[in-house]
C-alpha cells in the first residue's frame, strides 16, 4: 500500500462502507474493489504501453478509497499524468492522503465527471462509476463527457456487477423498470465499441471489466 493513513482515521475500507451506507446511490458498492478486479481494470492501460511509451495521460473516475488508483500509481512512470475525479469529499481526502508520496502523485478533483473540464484529452479513462444506479439521463451525460475527454485512439475501461442490470430488470417495477430498460438500450447502442470483456469472479459482488474504444477510433485512417 502506498502512503500511510492517518492514525486517527478508520481504515479506508471502513470509511468506504460508512459512505456507501450514507450515499448508497452514488457509491453503489459496499466494499472497495478486490485486488484481482483492480488489476484487471488497469491491465488494458498498460497492455500496449511498451509499443509507444509516450507520456501517458490517464483519468480515473469514481476512485472511492483508491484500490484501482493504487494499481495505476504502481505502474505509471515519472512524467506520466494521472487525474482522479471523485464526487465524494471524504474519498477525496483519503486519496490525497494515501497517494501523497507516490512516484506519480494523482491530481484529485472533487467534482462530478459531467462537470469536469481539464482542457486535455486522455489516452485512457478508467471508471468505477456505478452507472446501474444512475438515472438514464445522467448515464447518457457521463458517456458523452467520457468520449469528449478520451483521445480518439484511447480506451475506456469500466466495470459492472455481473447480472446487475438483468437482476434489477427482473425485479424492478414501474419507473424503476423503465430506467433499467433504458440503461440496457444505452449499453446495446455502445455494444459495437466493446473491445474486450472479462469476468472477475473474486469480488464482492463478481464483476465484469469492459473495455470500449472511442466512437471515432480509426476514422482518420479510414
Ligand atoms: C462503486 S464505487 C467504486 C470505487 C472504487 N473505484 C472501487 O473500485 O472500489 C463508485 C464511486 O464513484 C463515485 N461517484 C459517483 N458519482 C460520481 C460522479 N458523477 N462523478 C465522479 N465520481 C462519482 C462515488 O463517490 C464512488 O466513490
């Protein structure tokens, strides 16, 4: 683990659990991602890095207490850039403290991704956002912003809980059912962009890492 948490603060996973009970809709999970899921999330970022090791610009969205951030900072090189966008102020405080001494110190921005305007585009965007919890309009706004912030040659990595939407769709009624149906439609519209999908069973709950390309990928060459 990088950085030492303050002696007075409860350990990061307990702070995550407390926030998840208070902010269930935006946090969307009870416990931080497992080591296996966190590693699977960053694999696509570094898979091709040996080919053209230009300075990487990486954006992490919805970092929580930082299990995926930890894997990113362990692999980034001095000169690379890591921005972290996290809505929850307590998680931002944990992230700033935890990674203050990392070789590449992440710049932590306490803002919604839909409002984030860094003035640059990223080679890779990695997201832990609980999209299945969000209203459909917010999910559309998130994807739009992500693709505005991603280089056309870049990759967008996210995870989703296995069968999460399908189970909700089966048990939801009324407006909730309409919302899930629209989320499934949005996913179907984005299906042609999927580059890979990998299930990580050892996580609470089991998850799937999905990598998408930019909608404009390859247009310039075509
Ligand atoms: C499921 S947790 C994932 C945390 C961490 N990446 C992990 O894997 O353990 C989702 C995170 O997204 C954050 N979040 C929710 N809505 C957001 C938004 N609009 N912009 C940025 N972060 C957001 C929450 O505060 C929470 O930390």
